[in-house]
């Protein structure tokens, strides 16, 4: 039987010699890559059949894990094992090399985006009735399984799997639904945007919008998709129907410097997208054609690009329910700032030391006022603020730094994990009125418990056990009683159709 590289080369009509290493010679990782990896991952490491192999794209894969993948392959993927073909020194050199930045910064042009475009089923050609039966189409869940890069579609009433299908490598930023809940859009670390028709259980279209992508957003009218890239420094605007390219927008500040895009958000009341920029002190708002602005704002096609100078670098956002106020923070740990997007001024400073995870913030009503709660990535606490005057209400001490926080309008509890540190197998249940931890669960000692998502009515919830031999826990949201388990490969985020399309106050937006 031919070695994996020879077999792939034969299928593609390529002559790929097997690398040989003379005794005493140092491995040449560039040569090894060209011989064994470039067929699937691209000559420039930009990806192809396999994902891009660039440092930013590999940030979630530890070096030791990269060695294992090269040596042993990756189950349920096209990644073969090279343990019998390459020596340990060659595997180690190759793993080290893919974490180095290339000498020439890679680019991704409009021509590259257009060439990557795939349409499996054109918009409007598939039936409008679901091919499966459930009680409530708005109570479905999408579950991302990062262990083997798959996605599961669940019935939230019966806790049953409807479908399971492969995804692109390393989905990031959370799937986004069309307003009617029929379609779901995924963004991957290596730049792929995928559209999936839930009713027909089919991937309808895909396009690669960048090399390293942070996340995507879908407009509240369901007509547009916006992708935010780390590499290249662009925002890519797509037609939501078939993911056709509308515009690729260079992200360049008023000072002439370019910037990575940390995240993109949909602001429904404003009929716009809002972009968080990592490297320039500005907030960008892209308004849809219905709200096309005049004046000195730069126009992108039929869209209005509005640039607001920010008081500091803001690359992580939280919005109030009306999307007038933006709470921003940078990774430098200088605290949070409240920015009025109507008046374009900073209105408050927030004592948010370290790294608050604003993207996981939630709000609820407390004594007739709306409060927001935010977990911290580098310290064991949840900060709670009064959104009427931005004053600090309290800081709830937890058993370690957390990442995800969730609740539901109908639930008396907010849930926060302890994702980082030795107590990652714990998850706290906070009473939203007393602001005290009333229960700490340890579902599986030693295994990470994280990311709660409620069902549509707030009666039950799903909790992930993040392990290759992990599972979903189905719990009663009030009694905390376990209702069921479903085995999954490192299930990460869960996303309920109703909660996400209705912008339920207890889920991130």
C-alpha cells in the first residue's frame, strides 16, 4: 500500500518523493511540508482540503497536540498518520515550523474570495417545509463539537439529535441564524463562511472570506452577512442568499494604520453592523441601505461606513438592550469604558481590571433597574453594574476565572463557569436577586464544565462537558435535576434558535 502522501499525490497526478533524512542531518521542515502537507494545506500554508497552517490559525492547538496530529492523524478527517513515514525529529521540526510566521505575509484578494465560492443549492431551490418533525422549530439547538469538527442539530423539547454533519476546521465566534431560524451561518478560524439549511439538513453555500477570521454577523433583516478578519485586515460583506461577495472593505484607521477586526456584531435597532477593531482607536458602524447616511461618511456601495473615534482601543464589546451604549475594553487591562454611539462620546469608566469577557455579558432586571454581569478571564469574579448610571453594584467572587455566562428571562438563576484554572470542572449558579452563589455543581470531576444554554422557555438547559469523551447534560433549569445525557466529541457552544433570533436577555449577542 502506498504511503499517505504518495497516495494523495497519485490521485492528483503529482510526483511527491518520500523525504529521507541522512544520519546526522537536521530535518528541513520546509522540504517536509512541501512533500507531505502542501497538497492539502496549500503551498503557502493558506489551506485547501485541510485548514490553514499559520500561527494565528493554530492558536487553539498546542504544540504537543500538533505533534500528535502529525504522528497519529486525526480521526474522522482526511488527516492521515505520518508516524511510520517520518521520524520523531522530522515530525518535531515540522510541528515547530508551522508555528513560525511566513517570510512573506500572505494575502487574500477579492479574486481569491470569488474563486473559493461554492453553491451546492442555490437560494430558493430547496423545499420550504422541514424534512423532519418536531413540536417547535424555534426550540432547536445547534451544538458545535470541536473534538472532531462536527455540528449536531437537536430537538430542544425531546432532547434528541436530528442530524450531525461535518463542519469546517475550528468554528469560531458562534453560529448565527437567519431571522426566521431556517438558516444557520458558521464562521471558521481559517476564513470559511458556511450556510446550512436546517429545514433540508443541507449545506447550501460556502465561501472563504479570509485567512484568519474572527467571527461573522447576520443582519437583522437576514439579507447580509459580515465577516471580520484578523488576516487580511478586512471586513467582507456577503449576500446572505448564496454568500456572494458584495464588498471587501480594507480596515484602515484615520491615522493610516490598518487593523485586525476583533469581532463584528449586529445592532438590530440601528439597522447596522458594529465592528470592534484591535489596533486602532475607532468604532466602525456599517449601516444597511435602508438607513443610508449622507454627509461626509464614506460610502461602500449602497452601505454607509460610519467611523467613530474612540477614547481608547476597544476590541471586546457589550451592548445595552437598545444598542445605544457600547461597553468596551481592550486586552491591556485598563478597565472598561461606556461609549454613547449616538453622541459619539465616552460617558463612563468602569472598574474592570484584567480581562473582562464582555462578549459573554448578560443583563436582567434587579429591583426595577437593569443590571449587566460580566465574567473575567484572568480572575475569579463576576462584575455586576447598574446600567442606569454605570455604577458598580457588586463583584461576586468565584472559584476561578470564567469565560461563559448565561441566563434566561424566565429563570431566577445565572450560570457562570470556572473555565480557567484548577477548578474548571465546577460551574456556579447565581441567584439573580440576591447576587449570591446558591449552588456549585461538579458534574464530572476533572473534566471542564462550561457553556450553558437555555431552551426557548427557560425551563431546561444544556451544559457541556468539554472532553473528547464528553457529553451534554440536560438539566431542569429550576430544580437543577439531571434529565439526560448525550455523548459528544468535546461539545462547546450550544445555540437555541429562539434565544438567538429574539435576542433573549440571558444569552450573548
